[in-house]
C-alpha cells in the first residue's frame, strides 16, 4: 500500500493506511475525543446522522518535538477550532461528516474501516476540495495525521507534525500537479 494520497476526482483526495486492529480500537481513535486528540483533534463526535462534530486542533502538541508551524500556517500556532456535522455513521465501518462546516472552505470527509491482511484498512476520502492550495494542505495534513495515528497504534513516538507536513506539502505539490 502506498502511503501517498491520490486524487480520485479533481476535488477528491483518497488516502489509505493499514493499521493494527482490531477495528473496534481504530473506531475509538476516530470517535473518542481523548484518543482522537492524540493524532488529529480533540472534540465530541455525535455518532448519528446530523450529529455535531467538534475539532480543537493542537498540531504542535501531537509529538514530544513540540514543533511550531511555518509562517504560512502561523494562524495555527495555538488551538484551532472547527465544527462539522455527521452525514453518515455506520459504527465500526463508516463515519462521514462535513469538514469546516459553515465556512467558505466547507468540504466532506469520510473514514471507512475494513479488515485486511489481519489488520485494519482505513480509507480517508476528502471531497469538495475546490481550491488547489487547500488540496495541498489537506493532502499533507491527512498524510501527516495518519502517520501519527499509525505510529501511536504501533507504540512508536511520532515525528513533529509541522516538520513532516511542510515536507509532504512540497511533495504533494509535485504529485498533484496536473
């Protein structure tokens, strides 16, 4: 499995990871605020269609490195709040929600879980990414966040978010150029 995300449509990014299971454990890392805070963002996820999704991102704190964002992302140095709304929820299989609800950058993200090779295949599909800069940021962001999740589930210490994201965003600029 290739770690890099791919565009499946001009506005849709798909990225996959094989993670140690069981599926119930990975589902908890998607839906439990304390567990999700370790790799993505803290906040409540109401597991029902129409349910509220809250994110408080603290990307600089996702690793002991405590790295700081580059100037381009200086507004992300502290807590970054984002709201969403659940559009699909099938526990242990699928969670979809509006990402950045109510903003001009509103989009939709889906998490799909499936057993594969004794592990859990997590597929993240992020749709409605109409802005090229947003696509690069989202691609580098998901890649970095999913690497952190994989490291945590494997008992490894993740690298600093911003250091990795900065490098990946440059790589995705080449990979997604079209």
